[in-house]
């Protein structure tokens, strides 16, 4: 593999992982346990809440943010203090621009809100 191809492969790897070359400050957990409808008292009128938490990287040099489940769950429950989420669904969204010069990775949590 010639030198320019190696450089492009390395840059692509860094853009996919969201890590900066000079600085990285990202937290992403590997698991999250959520309540099921049988764990809480549910009602048909329980609202649906969505929360998002993101990390970002720029110019392959710096990366920052907290894109974990706990942060996105806290954001979803911000308008509902003293509540919990159940029947939770999680998505990860990655936006990468100009061959990864700027990358944003977001964890999106959606679930029903119930009183504990």
C-alpha cells in the first residue's frame, strides 16, 4: 500500500471512531438497563420522551462530549422530574462532514415516561 493510501486509511479510521489525534474526551457506555412495562405502573396516556446526547470531533485533532445512554436519558427526563423511562429504544446517529474533518455522534433515547 503506498503512502497516500495509508494516510487516507488512517484518517478514515479516525473519522469513523470519532477520536481526535491530539485530544479525546468522549464517554460512551456499552450497556444500559431500562424498565419494561411490567416493572412500572403504566397508563395509556404516558407521554413519549426523546433525549439526545452527542460527542464531536474536529480536524482529527480534538474530540469532546458525552454521548452515553445516561446523558441522553437525563435529557429525555428533564421535563419530567421524579419519573422513569420504560419501553426504551436507542439509536445512534453519526454525521461526518468533509471526509471526517468534523464528526458528530449522537445517542438518541426514546421511551414512555412513568412515575416510579
